[in-house]
C-alpha cells in the first residue's frame, strides 16, 4: 500500500496518484481505522485505488477520478476485509471510475455495516458494482443514489456465496445500461447464501445484451417502483426458488419509448418463487410478449398492466362433477350457464345451493371455484 492509514482523523485532500511501473497488488490509500477522509483526488495506473477495512467508521471518499487501473481482475474500490463488523457510516460520492483495461471490478462490497454511494459513474468494467459477501460476511444497509453503472459486462451483480448474505439494499434514481450481459443481477445463489430486501426506485435498465434486471435463486422481498426497462432481451427476468417469496413490480414503463425499442419480452417469469405482484405497469411496445410466466406460485397477482391486461375471454372445459376451476394471477369474471347446478363454492364457501342460470361470479387472483352438478354447465371466463 502507498498510504496505509492506521491513525484516526487523517484528511487527504487535493492529491494525485500514479505509477511508473505496472502495479501488481496493494492500494494507493488503505483505510484501516475511523474518521478518515479522501477528497478531490485523481488516481491512474492503480492495482487497487482505495480499500476500506472492517472495523472502520465515519469514512468519506468524495470528488474523485480513477482512470486506467491495471485491469488484472482486481477490485479497484473495496469495502470490507473479513468477517468482523463491516465498515460503518461510510460515504462514497461524486467520483468517476473508468478504464481502457476493463478486466476488473470497479467497486466491490464484501462486508458492510452501512454505506451511502451518491453520484458515482462506474464504467467499462467486468463488474461495475459487485456485491459479493462470502462465508461469514454480511452486506447490510447499502444505499446507492443518482449513479450510473454502464458499458461493462454487468452493471451490477449482487451474488453472495457460501454463508454470505445481503440485506436491506436500496437503489434510487440509478442507471444500469449498455452492458454486455445483464444490467443488474440480484442472485441469492443456492445453499446457505441469500438476499433479503432490495428496493429499486425510479431506476433505468436499458440496452443490455441479456436482461435489464435479473432476480433469481434464494432472493426474497424485492421491489421495483417506477423506472424504465427497454431494449433488453428481457426487461425483467424472475427465477426465484421455492420459499423465496415477495417480488413487486409497480408503476414501471417496460417496453418501447423515450427513443428506445422494446424488450423481446417485457416480464419473463419462471421458477417457484411465489407472491409476485405486477401492477400498473405500461407493457406496451415489446417485441414478442409483454408478459410470460410458467412460474408455479399460487399467490401471484398481475393486474392493470396495459398491453397485457385485460387478457380476454376463455372458454373453460368442464370436467366431471365436482368441477374445480382456479383463477389465474389476475382478476376474472366467471360465467356459468345452462346445465343443472346444485352447488357452487368459492374458496370453500357455498355461494349458491339452488339451481339457477346464469351465474356471474367476480374472482380475485387465485380464487378457487368448485361446481357440483348433475348436468354439466357451460363456463366462460373473462380475464381482466
């Protein structure tokens, strides 16, 4: 390390770092204690630019330019160093990280108590932002606002390993665009690792070779409120494991607009993760489909999404009595007429116990209708 900071209260201001030889390790500045500040700085030719260790607190990195790091697969900015208490009360703002040798991770977060990142431009790396706690590590309370993660292989990758976990992450007004593979990936992995609690508010997921946003494996309690996803293969891709429930997408524009083409598929869902909600999203202008799902969850709700809702009429094949019909993830109206009906139950409650025709029954998502009959009725469903 060039400057290992082991004493509290150090301020480094208006300074530049460069190297006349190709560096193969170490950091220009290494925060190893608390109450430290690095401001108005320039760094070029770094292996690592700045490392912030476990056990530090009240650290400030602001107004910097980090250019042309070595590109050996290293982390240019690193938060966390072990399995102790991760960096606390950390701030990183108003900095541009770019490189002509992009085989690197621009910002790596592996162990964390809390960090606010503000007005960061992290560009042209293998991973522009990597959140990857390992065995015994937890990344908690990561907040990223007004930042750009683009023109890399991945804009952001959140994938714990071993027993690692990510909890309570929040992204506001951020851009994940023009990445070779995916814009943002929230992947809780399998086994003991997991992600629990990620919010995206007014974020943009654009122009990536794969998906704009991926949410998969052991990941729960994700929300995407507002924002825009366009010109990806999938605007949003959901493939969570069974038992990892809770994913809300609300008020987004997912499709063509603002000078961009649509996604191939707006929202593409598979896997077994339940309690997905898509409400009030504009899904117009996608190429193949606004919404596709073969997900096995039974508590999903998909409603009020133009170009997908309303879906339209469906004629239902009535099987032997008692006949069971389960509504899909949207609101429906169930029409039963003709035949001889003796009883109709909705969610186990008898609504009708005398013959009558026609019956018009409004259904909420995932409602179950059981019809007992002696003469089969005709059933149509209007999917709203």
